[in-house]
């Protein structure tokens, strides 16, 4: 329903005074103003909703298991204590909402809104026609929202959301959900119809409406989060992850003991329980398995959206991160690059097949960042980067600046083919003069000529080389020229204005993995330790283990810091997938801990590998990270988990 927009009386008086003159009011052409202070009339808060109340939720099997195994105590972990309300819940959280307008300074047209809730960061809604970011861009708590007016209703489309909860009390959402909202103002009322589309956990979109009332005295207060994060419920273990093993959540069905008119099966949720036809099941006239209901199909192609985070398209895509650091997605493999006046330092070199395209992209990036011609902005004899008057150096500034330096360092986080495949091409493309040559340091250091330095853990060199007389897996020119064996390795000099530190992650994916920390830019290259598109690779033959991967992820969480409310700050580049932050790493770590404990519990019960596979310990995560084909399937992952835990009984 829409309402006529009333023209202010003062304008009518002006029109009468002007006689035949016509006064055009922008109010007649513009949609309603939804900005202001809004009071929530039908809050899900305050108070804690009943645990395991899934009434009206079109859960699939994975969504129900995810909800059953997620306790409210997860909010006591260091990574969760400052998290905002999840996007599906924000409109329903206690405190009301404040909507602010963003105006174009020239036209004074509304080009966006900012929505504020009590426990949240500002949520921008862009109305200026900009596209949504690429799939490999980071996700946030409020996501990326664009809006368009359809009559007097604002349609808002939101993507790039983090995982969270659909509602409090257990039901969760994946980070692949999308939300469509229809916001309409009727005089003093504001109605939001929210459509949550998350096929990972829901068989059809979840639709709910929320009503607000215009109230100048309302609006959200700020719920600050300024205290230090610490383990509230794990004793002295800051890495404790609370969760229920399947079938052990005692809260299931608890609240209907005092409301026994509610059928237990309906409380468990599911798409069929949300339709009137379900009454025939309650009356005993039909079996739920045979029941047919008009299910609404999802419009969110999560399979494609997951694949798009790591596009296998034969191209190189560049995403600026922070400081000097960039993420290059080379046919699905992430390469982290530091670009500056000292040269280029890369973490991993991609596949052999992509090495030429990657090198071209790196050189183009360096030219654009470092030696881009620019307008002259200094005059006289005391300008930076000149030795005398500025005019003799004019062309060196505006037309022919100093060429950018080439690749100087290559850091390999592992010996995986897509991490070392471009080593030889990138290393030999360099042209760095080193004093001393073969005789430098008394001949103790090898002479690598003008090549870039290749730095990695000892385990990487061991995997790439071979005993004398045998053919090595990788060409000699691709081998690391410097290795380390300790728990960490600090580069002996700053690179592009910052320290670079490599941390070993023992017995993680293999026995030679590491992560690379650019300390000033606050960026960590995680290598295969972390992926947003698959379960982690665990190479048992080369010393890999699930616990090693978990320990490595905990190391990332220990050295990284969120900007505010568990978002931003230190950015983490996964081996494959989208740019991430500490919240994403914590969610991935939590998943692996849950899977570890489920498999370990079944091993304690004497279950065989085939029995564990049949129990599907990864069920609630398979839609997000699993695979039935390709080089690393869900079955292979479960086998690796089982064997790595069985060895440690």
C-alpha cells in the first residue's frame, strides 16, 4: 500500500500568491523520507528466546544440525565477545534504529542511507548505482547493500555477509546468505519485510516482517565494546570452542514442557512444518515424508557464489588490501604482493601455467603504484627527490619517472604446486645486484646472481629437492635460496617500509608450512592453512594433521587484531577464496574443532572409518566447504581427519 505524499501548506500559499506561476515541489517526485529515529514495536529481544525453538524456520538437515550443536556460550570466546548482532537479527534487536541520509552536496539528492542499531557498526545502503563487489572481496557483519526505489518502497539487496545467526537461541546462517528487504513508510510507521535466502541451511527463503514507529525520543544508544577479550568459559584455554556433540544438546524440547500444546516435531522446524498442509500430519491423516507443499525456490546460487570466490578463469584479478599489500587471484590461487620502492615481494608464485600472466600483472601493478607519472607540485631548490632546482627534474616527475624495481623476494608458504610453480620464472625475472658475489661472506653464502631470493621453511626445500643422483620434483632454479627451521623467521631488513615475519605452522597441511605477516600493513598470508572454498588439505604422508591446522589457525588469531567489533583490522589472505579477517578465521577454526571432536568421540566409541563416514560428521558444513569431485573431496578430508586422530589415541 502507498500513500499520497502531502505537499506542505506553505508551498500552496506561495503558489496562490504567485498567481499563474507554477511551483514544482521535489516532494511530488521524490520517494518518502525514511530517515529519523525509530522505535521497535515487536522486538525479539529483550530477553533470551527459548533455546532450540525452530518454529516456522524452513530448515534443511544441515541447518538443524548446525543449530542443535551451537550453544549460546560461543559468545564467551574471545573472537565473539564484541561481535554485532547478525544481519538477519539487527532489525529485531532491542534498542530501535536510527536512519541517516547521505546527500549529494551538489544536487542534494539522497544517494544513500546509514542505519545504526545498538549492537552494530553503521550499515551503509548505497543508492548511487554502484555494483556489488567481486566474490573475492571481504564480507562484513552488515554486508554490502544497494537500494532502489520501487514506487514508495525501498528495495535493498545485501550480499557479502558474514556467518551468524538467523535468530537467537540456536538457528545459524552461513556466510553465503543474501538478504532482500522491502522498506516502506506509512505515515509514522516503518515496515521492513525481510527475505533471508540461505540454501546452505534453508530449503526456502525465510520471510519475516518488522514494524517500527517514528519516535524522535527513541533511537539506539551505543553498546560499547572496549574491554579486553579473554576466554570467559574455557578456563585458561583461550582457544576453547564450546559446542554440543550431535544428540547431546539437552535444551532441545525443553521449552515445550510448559507449553505442551506445541507438537515437538513442529518445534524442530523444516519447510513442510511452515505450510497449512502440515495440519494433516498433526492429525495423523498423512505422513510427513509423503506431504507435498508449494516450496519457494531459492534465488541464491550458492554453488556458483562459492566457486566465484576462487575463479578458475585463467586470469589474474587484483584487489588492493591495506598499506603496500595487494591480493592477486591467479586462476583461483591467491598471491599476496608487497609493492613499493624497494621492489616486489610476493607470497607464493602461483602455478607454472600462470607465471607469465602473474609476472605481467605484478609489473603493471608496480608501474601503476610506484612509477606513475604525476603532476609537478613543487617549485624551487628544495624539493624532495631533487638535488637542486626543480625544473631540471620536471620530466622525471611528469613524463619519465624512475622504473619500478622488479620482484625481489618470493616467500613460499608450502611446496604445493600452485605455491611454487612460478618460482623459477619470477625469480629469474629479477635484476638485483648483490655485493660480493660468490666470494661474499667468505663464500659462505651461495651466489644466486641477480635472481630474487626465495625464502621458505626447511620442509619446503626437502619436498622440492631430492638426494644426489635422483630426479627432484622441482627444478633447481625454483628451490628456496634461504630456509629457516625455527618457529619463526624475521627478514633481516624492512621491505617497502615494514617488517616481514614468517611463522612456522608445524604438522599442519604438511611438515613445512608457514604463514607470512606484513607487520605494518597488518596483513597475513595464510597459505593452505585457510581457505574459504574448501576443507583444508591434510597430507598425512608429509606430516600433516588436523590438529596442526587448528594450531596454525589459532596462531593467526593470536597475532591478529580486529579493528572493532570483530571486523577488519588485520586482514588474512587465504590460499584460495575471498579476503578475510579474524572473524572468518575464527569461524573456520570453530568448524574444524567441531569436526575434530565429533570424529574423536566416534573413535573413542570404537567406530571404524566406514562407520564414521556413514555418520556424516561434516554434514552441516558440506554444503559450504565439501566436494564430491576434484583433487580434495569431503571423503578424503574425513579419512585424513580420522587417521590423524587415530594415530594420537
